[in-house]
C-alpha cells in the first residue's frame, strides 16, 4: 500500500520555510499521509523535479471526491 502525498497550495504560507509550514498541520499528521504546502508562485514557477513528479501524479481532491460519489459541496 502506498502513502498519500497531499499538496496544499496557499499563499498564506508566503515567507515561511518548509518546517514552519509542516508545523501548521501537526495536528493532522497521520501515518502514511505526507503534506506539502506551496505558494501559488512556488507551484507554478520554476519547477523542481519533485514538483514535476507531484504534478504528474496529482489528482484534484474535488475530482477524487466525485469519483467516489461524494458531493464536493
């Protein structure tokens, strides 16, 4: 079974390093779920190999909800 990489795009984390960003979600940490938080600029800007891989494997949460018959609201 593979893990889940959850990517959050939020400009509210601008100026924070990755550790500060991860601490924002410390209450939600679960085994096998890894969070990555990027600003819009980081996600759409100069693409690293890691971001390129995340984008290649990405499924929008709203699309995943629909696939499982859950109304996105």
